[in-house]
């Protein structure tokens, strides 16, 4: 069904197409018959995973960025995901970067975005997450600083978000790796990261005492770190008691892109490869998987990994898991393959005859 709809969506501006699909998912999630229909269509075999002290019904989740404000999570929970990551959430509402800010690379199944954390702020998200939680779906919140917050004050944004979000989410993801907020990736530097995560861990411990249950903290890293930078970041994560790592965010690299034209209808003459922003989708797959493997090797498998970046098929998901990921997330894969991708991955993981891809 999605193959018939996709050409129509791809005639729209990418951001408008996304808003339309999220609206439809939100409306479906508000209607019990529609929720039941979606579950019947998209629920795959259960493949339980334990990670970060949480029980996941399967290893496939939705990456942050798809539902920034928690508008459609009730409907998204019916599409077979084992977990949903909402956000990136910021303390205050902000518009993000000017449009156009999303560009499709159809020939290579990629996307470039420079969204810049647009959203309605944490208070709005809190209101969206009230009410009964769908059974069996782990809910994460991805946290980021406001654009106008000076880098030296970034910790205060994250601390404020942690206090508000800890009671609502099953885990929290600290986003210090988006390429679309000026200076944000500098928070991955060893001393800066250690200062930030030490403060967050202290606050997390206070929240655990107050709430009476664990509050897992994960950190989302960039795929563009050098080996030395990665070693520094991992040492800090382990030293400060982080529960896991999300690998990876989008990349600034444009290695190997060949797309001659942009699918964005208002600027048909400009190549998307020259647009500023983070690259996701199939062109990111190998770089992200290499990062997953490096993290697994450097930590001896002791730091749980969510592998994200270029999961466009069942084989891509298996590749991430083979490299050492405990869980995987999808986003751009949904744009090209549709919501049936989750079930396809789960069916494949349950089939011992499925061939595993060669190592990257």
C-alpha cells in the first residue's frame, strides 16, 4: 500500500509530507478501531530484549526526530515498534532553522536535514504524554539545549529537562551530537562532556531516590568523531555511569554521494549534496555500523548500544545487531520503505535461513 502512496508524498515538500503523515498517524492513534487495524497490519513476531534495565518486546525502535513533540506517539505505538524515542525536546519552544531544511536524495535513499531542533518546548510535550500508556512500548525522550542557550550554560538546559522528563519516560537520551545547532557537538569534547554528564548523573541519582525507580541515561554520539575523540567520549560515558550509547546521529560527510538533482520541488536545479545539514539514510549505513563495531570492541560489549543510521532493510538491521548493537532504530528507512519496514525486520530476525550481510 505504501508503494502506491509514496509517489504522491514525494511530490510534496519533504517537511510538508512528514507533517501530513504524522497528522494521519496522530488521528489514527486517537481512534480505537484505527489502532486495532494498525496493530493487525503491522505487529510482527515478538523478539524480547533486555537493555538498560528495561524490557523491550523487540529490538526495533523509532529514532528521535520523527515525532518531535509527542503528537503521534499513540498511533506510532501501533506500528510494531519495541520503543519510541520522542524529541529532540528543548526547554523552550523554538522555530528551528529557516525553511527549506529537508532534502531528499531519492537515488541513494538518503535525506539531508538542517532542522535545528524545532519544537514546542518541554511543557507542550509533557501535556502530550499524559494519559494511559500503550502496553509493551518503551518510551524514550531525546533531550537537547535551546539554540539561544550559550554553550557554557548548556548543562542548565539538560538539567531542567531531566527533572521534568524523568517521571514521564522509560529512558532519557542526551543529544550532544546534532550537527544543526551551532556548537552543540563541542559538548562531546572530553572535559566538557565529563562536566556535563557528571552533573546529569548526580541529578539522575536524586530523581531515582524521588521516583523510586531507575532513570536510564543514554548519550547520542556523532558518526564523525575521530578514533581518539571516540575513545575519550566512551571513557567519560563509562566513568560517569551512563547506561548506554546511541550510535549514531547524522553525518556531515558527503563521501560517495552521486545524486544529480534534488527531489525538493521548489528548487529542482540544485543538487542536494551541497546543502548544509546532517545526512541520514542509506549513505550513512556503513559509517554508522563501523561506529557501532568500534564502540562494542572498545567497551568489550559492556556498554549497551542502540544502532541507528541507514537501517533501510532487514539486512541493515541485522548488520547493526551483528556489529554489537543491542537495539536498532529507524527513521529515514520509513520514508523510503514505509511503516511495514518494522515487521519485515522482525520477521527476518526470526528466520534462521536469512543470510547475514558481509562485514563492513
